C-alpha cells in the first residue's frame, strides 16, 4: 500500500484494486529482487531482531554496550549491514520509543541502512502495540482500551475504529507491522500470559472483534498479526518461562480456538504469529507449535488456506527453547512453515545455523525463497518498496490528535463495567462524597508514560471537583501499609481501592476488608482482571477497567461520578473463588444506572 493509499484508507477513501497485469508486474519485480540476493542476504531477510537505542547510527553509550554484548554490533545500522535482517522490532525497554519524532527518525535511519545494502531492501519495522496492558509506544500517542475492554464494549465498529487510529499512528512513525490483535480465546481465568489481552471467552464474539481490528489496522496501512496460533487461551503456564500443554481435543480446538483465526484469515490478515505451546491433539510429537509442521503447514496453510506471512513468537522465550537448542530452533521453525524468525536470543548462532542448514542441504534455497517472497509481497503491499520513509509533519498530523484522544475516551467509557452496586450507591457526587482516599496497586505503565494508577484516579476525581488524595499500597501491601491506609481513611467520605490480580492469598484482600471495617464506603476498581470481584466482599460497588492506562482509569472515574453511564458487559465469566464450578457473574453481565 502506498502512503497515499494508506491516507485514503484512514480518511475513509477507497484504495484502487490492482489489475491482473499490475499484479504480474509486481510479482516480476519481486522475483527480480530475489534473484539479486546473495544467500547471506536471503538468510538475513528471514530474521526480525531487537536492537538497543533511540537512533540507528548514534545511540547512547549504554545502548552501544548492550548491543555489543548481545548482538556483537554497535548500532542498528551495523546490525543491518552485517546480518541483512528483514525486520526490526521496537521495545520501550530497548529505548526505541522515547517520543513520536524520535521513533520516526529511528525508523528512517533503519530504512536508510536497509537501502544501503548491496541489494537495497527496506525493513519491516514491528512492535507489540496491543493497547491495554501491552503497549510499546506511549503518550503523546493515543492510548486505547485493550482487547478485553473492547470485548466488554462489544462493538465491532469501535474495535475497528480503535485499530484504525492505532494503525495510523504507528504508520506515521514508521512501524508497519503490529503484533495485534490477540486471537486467543481466554477460557482459563488462571491464564498468566493472556488474560485481558484476549477479547473474551466466547469464540464467536472474539472472532468478530478480531476481524474488525484486522480491517482497522490494515486500512491504516499497517500489517496486522493475529496471535498466538493455534490458540494460547487455555493454559496455566506462561510460555515466556515454560512450555505449556493445551489439552483440548481436536474438536474442542476447532470449536473454541480456531474461530478467531478463521475470521482473521477471512478478513485478509497479513501475518499470523505462532505459539510456543504443545497441542498433542494437533501434533502427537509434542513439539511446540512454532516448530510443528503438522500445525503450521498441515492446519494453518493447508486446512485453513492461509498463504500470508507466518512469524514466530519471540525465539528468546523459554517455551520454544525447552526441547531443542538455539541453533536448531530457527531451522526447525522454517521446516515447519515459518517465514519470519523473531528475536532469537543469539542472532549470530541462529543466522549461521540457517546458513549452514542450506549449505548442508537440510534446507533448500527454494524453501527460503518461498518465505522471502511472502515477506517481499507484504513489503510491497505496504508501499515500502517505493517509499519507506516518514516525516515529522506526518507525525504531527496524525499522532495523538484531539480527535483520536476524544474517540479513545468515548470508547473507554463504553467498556467500563459495573459489577456491584449495593443499594444504587453509584454514581457518587462531589457534594455527597467530597473527600476521597484512593489506595491500591501501582503497577508500572505498560508504555512507561502514564500513571501511577492511584495518582491517575485521584487526579481524575480532583478534576471533577472531589478532594482526592492518593496513597499507593502496592500489589502486596505490608501490614504497616495497610494500617497507614486505615488511618488515612478516617474522616474521608469515600475510599477507592484499585485492585490488581487478586488471589485467595493476596494481602490486597486484607486491605479491602480492613477498609470496609472502618465504615467508610469502599468502591473497588479492578485495574486488570475482572476476576478480582470474586475475592472481595463488603464493598459498596465494583467497577472493571481492564487496564491501568490513563484512558481506562479516567473513564472509570467518569462512570463512578455519573458523568458516563456504565455500558460494559463482562466478556468472560467470573467464577466463585471458593467453588470454581459456580459462576457469580456470567458473560454479558453488567449493571447500568437508571436514567
């Protein structure tokens, strides 16, 4: 897609469909590019790699040191020159995403390095901008509700608009592949890695929202990536740290896990990310799906008919490293049907392993060509072969605009879910409950640019005329901190508690119980998992915000204060903490205010 076509898509215009002769000409162009590549360049095109620093050529010394230690190069430009990588992935912790203009300059520097190679090739710059609890590009870019929040909103139109905003802002800073939307169906409340990153527990509802977001991203000129195939929604193991096993039968997989991926493919998804999970019903060898030919070629390619780009989840995750060494993993992934090898722990080991596999005949050069052509087709579709650069003017026209921010606020209001409202306690007014104490967990911002949550909640209440004070009590409040919160509640008209991932043993439960015992009305806001409501009692009301980024917390405050009506409905069931077979709040549950 050219820049002009991407702009037309964002503004609601139409994109001309290429005629057959144009498509043939485009394919000849890609084949000619491929024929010019050396074997080393071909190997490099398969890799998407991290790199430290805010600049492609002049990063800070600490980032140079980190690059030398982990990759053996000083800068992104040197990485591209040495390994000819086809893509770069941005992370906030790698100092790639300071601010929009800086990100745009980094992207341009990376593209200049790509076009300076013996075979000039632009790179596909990617990131994980799921929104909600996984977000690499922060304010002043627009932050939007995450997947489960959108599931609570239940509006495919809002999901599409959110993705279109997100995609336009990513494209403006030169990020053209986004590892979203998450297509996993979260049927396991104990899932430690997906949770609110999923739209919910209903496969058909998730499928509809996945398709809507795919269309939104891709209309904005960004390749969407549904993940994690064949479905990571029912696991109690985090694949970052172990190798999960999914015990679904093939029939269960087809009914529960497959629908969102089928929907993404029908919507024209550009790329699909693999999962480092074992699914014995799909592959009895018990290889992780990332390395499974029966799953990636047999099911994804042949059964589901997908011929787009397949990208691995990070090859640095323990789930894919458990069974085989780091030198075997990239080779086995390519043999399984993967196209892009994402973020290996040691690029030199992985790159040389693929090169040696071709030289030894384990992999054919034709097999590499098959994947490289898919990658080149995607780069061509995005317009990168014609003009890979972005401008500061484009950033200023697009990123964090008033219209985008206003739409994010409105969508967030429609996702906030009221689960408990004893005696119609909410909404509260600044006249009836003027003095408010805000306590609770303060997890770090997903993007490093918002929060902390207690401060954000108190600030939003203050803006609405309340007198609010914030006291951070943390995820695991100590006895001393709980006593401090109880003392601070004296003389207050309301206590708001931000809860975070409650469990039966969480001291946050003690905090809530002690505050309830003071007699001051308590309202809890689940700032991540809506399942928290099953672990607390005695509160006058509970809201689910689904994330602790400012946009969702401010929306929760507007709902609490009656400036917005709660419209969100649970996209997952909440089971009893004492008896998991008992559902306290079913899918679709949510209270509203009488008007």
